[in-house]
C-alpha cells in the first residue's frame, strides 16, 4: 500500500489528475490493448487518451475517452478496465484517484 502526504493525490495537478509518473509506478496489473483487426485493415494508427477514475481498492471505476479513433478507443478502454492499481492512502484511509492514461497504437512495420 502506498502512503501519500496528507493532501489528496488528486491535488497534485490543477485539473485534479494524478501525474503520469505516479500512475505508472502504481499499476500492479496491466493488460496491453489488442490492436483491432478492423483498425489494422483500415491502417488506423494513433494515440488514445483516457481519463480514468480509480476507486479506493485500486479497481478502475470509470473511463472517459478524451481523444483517439473510436476503434482504438474501444480497444484501449477494454484493456485499461482490467488494470489494477496499488491502493492509495490519504490520511490513513483508502482514496480514489483520477488519472490520464495515454496509449499508442502503431502498425507493425
């Protein structure tokens, strides 16, 4: 379990989103997205950005797409829903955190 300072993790950035480096070091289980066959056929590449609400137990509670092709967004969301995070404590109590996750999809060369 990770202990944070007495302020909320969400207070670390003005928009209330935990910085990417904090998110990265607190992922304890990560599923990589599967490149959608339709996206491969259409030669769709690019990045997907998702806003993720992580509950006090470290389970993803909700995902809101910020950007990306809809085919890639669906694949990224399906993967991130399965991620698990180290529980965060604020003032000794489990706390939720908001994170922004970016995933890149590149066609094999």
